[in-house]
C-alpha cells in the first residue's frame, strides 16, 4: 500500500480515539460514599470499561504499526 493510504488509516485510527478518551472519568475524583452505593459503583464500572477499551485500542495500534512495518 502507498504511504498515503497508510497515512489515512493511521489518521482515522487516531481520530477514533477521541470518543474513547471522552468516555474516561478524566481528572474527576471518585465520588464519596459507601463502596456499594450507585454513584461509586457507576464510577468504578465506567473506569473499568474505559480501561478495557483503551487497552484494546492500544493493542490495535500496535497491531497496525506491526502490519505497517511488515508490509
């Protein structure tokens, strides 16, 4: 594939990370409350989901870079 095609693929993949980054809790502090409360539980669930998706995104980026280096 040409460099232009790879550039478009990489740019699209990087731009796909923007909504993923928006899913994270950012710098928000963990809400106060009992460990089983709904606010704390929803925060923890959102944080776990964000971490899983980010790991998958990073693994995809590494795979894309490996494919680019190989081809």
